[in-house]
C-alpha cells in the first residue's frame, strides 16, 4: 500500500501508527464500515491506534477492537475521560481538561490517571502529553512509573 512504503525502513522501530479523525467524524454505520475497510486493507495488526474526536465513538469502541487497533483514550474538553485498554494496548493523549492544548494538570489529576492505568490490563501502555500552550509555567515536570 502506498501509505506504508515511505516508512518501510523504519517500520520495525514504530510501536504505534496514530490515526486521528476530525471532530465531525461521528460513529455512523457508514463511518464504522469505512474504518473497518481502511484498517483491514492497511493491515497494521495491533500497532494501529485510532484517536476519535467525536464522543459517539466511546459507545462504538468495538469498531477498533474488530480491526485489531487500539482505541486512543483522550483527556480533552467535551470527550469522555474513560481510559480504554484494547487489543493489549493502552494509548492515552492528554490534551487538556478545560481547554485544548492549554491546561496545567495537577499532580493529583496525574496520579489518579496513573492509578487507573495501573489497574488496566495491557502489555503496551503509552501516555502522551499533547498540551503545549501554557504548559509547565513553573518549569516542573512530574514523572511517575506506570
């Protein structure tokens, strides 16, 4: 497939391929079929992650499971905060709770997420802080082992 050919040399170094959908891409039967067809043809196995930006997908998570992809959990305004483990993977993106890309997570909020993640069964667990506008004004960065 044309999509994968530019990445063939580094494919063994890539843990996940992240695919983001637009906010208006709702969980309709047509879009579920589109997802199924696309990922079946792409054949990435369990290294695909789908980040939905429409809340309706949280009720249709099996669309990811059925194609072997991971469901990207998202901490962002207007989206469910459910942390999902699927197909032996957990992938979480922290965009900001009250505003996209502009939120300073408290230590307590981060610790709560880490505890929730520890209780989920997944061989691969990844957390990405995609929250770069106004983040860490005091220069502090909190790391914890998951």
